C-alpha cells in the first residue's frame, strides 16, 4: 500500500500511525514509514505527511523520534488536539530534534531543509473551544483539520447527509484559520466513496465545504481524488470572471476610479482582491490562465 501511494497525483499524502495500526504493530509501522520516506520523492505528491498517535496516548514521542529521521518528511499530523499543551509537546520535540527545520532557521534551497509543518486535528468540544490558544501554540502550525467522526462521538450526535449538525464546528475552524493566518483549513472525511451515489455525495460535500471556506478535504480512497480536486479548483466561469475583473480594474485604476461596474454589478477593492486570489489559485491548479487573459485583454470597466 505504501508503494502504491507513489503513483498518486495529490497535494498531500498522510501515512498513518494512529487508528489504522494496532498497538502491537506500531513499532513495525514506524520503521516501515521511516524507511519509505527515505526513498526519493515522486513528482505527483506535493507533501509527505505522517499522522502520529495522540500526545495523550503516550506513543507520540516514539513516533516522532523515528519519523523525524526521514529526510522526505514535510508535515506531522497531530490527532486529538484538545489544548495548546498537545502542540507544545510536539513543538519541543521537533525543535530539539531538527533545529535546522524551524521556521526561523536560515532559508535553504533544499526541500529536505524546509521548515516542518504541523496540522492539528480538531476532534472534540474541548479542542473546538480552545481554538484561539491552539492556533497560537506553535510556529510550525500550518492548518487545522476537522475530524467529524470523533467529534460526533464526543458530542453524542449522529452524522446526517446534510451535515448541519457540524455547521458550527466547521465554521469555527475556518474562522480560526483565517483569524490566525493558518493557510490550510481541511474539511471532514466523506465516508461514501463507492458507486455513483457515493461519488455524488463526495462532490456535494466538497462544494459545500468550499462554500464554507475550506480549501481542502480529507480523502480515504484514490477514487475520490479527481472529484475533490475538481470541486476545489476554480471553474471556467469563475476564472473568466476573475480575469475580466482584474483586467478591467487595471484600466479603472488608471482612470482614477475606485469603484466601477461589470455586468451591472459593483466592483470595488474587496471584490478585486477576491478575483486576484482566484487567479493565483487557478495558476496553482494548472489552469490555462494565460489563454484566458489573452481572450479578455480588451475588457473595459463599465
């Protein structure tokens, strides 16, 4: 299964040491993942991550001691983050083990010397209420992940297709990411992945998550990748609108116009910023932005 992952074309692959590994197999799993991450990187995977065991389990130190030896490790996923203390522990271990990969260390052109990232899984009511302190607890922290199944267990609630029971928690996580400048807000797992109905459920969840403000989603099967990537990437109409706005705004700016209209709708600074962000995202997703710019180069502000 580890070797199969090398054929994926995804932003991040998270190799698991927690729930998918029984207690007696964890030492073997640590060494297997460490050895696997000693291999050369593949072009299709943007980020190699490992989910360690929760700090409260008493096994996190053994996990970190082993996997931090791997040269191609990019990110540590920390489960069951209930308070800032959980990330303080992880931060101290990383800082003392790999001081050269601290965010304040001198920049290096080597990928293997870039700062380690940390993603925190929010899985409980306590974690949700402690979001402000959690978000400020570690210089390595790069994002939050919502773990819906454990959250539902903690609150004794039942997951429904509408996901309305998670609306408060999801909104709180997104808001915290934006407030504390954490770039990654990763939405809940879609447990349906088989058949047409399962894929339709996945697409609906992805689009809803994107509307709420999430910029990624946890996936549990390779068959989910294409749908998730398509849902979170800007669509043709969205890219077209953004490019028209940016091109017309440059002309409006030269004319000294701070606000103007496009297709009968007012365009001002916040709207232009949104358009520019869409174009940046489209370029990162490999969309043909240059062709669209050429097509709409004559767009004028109304």
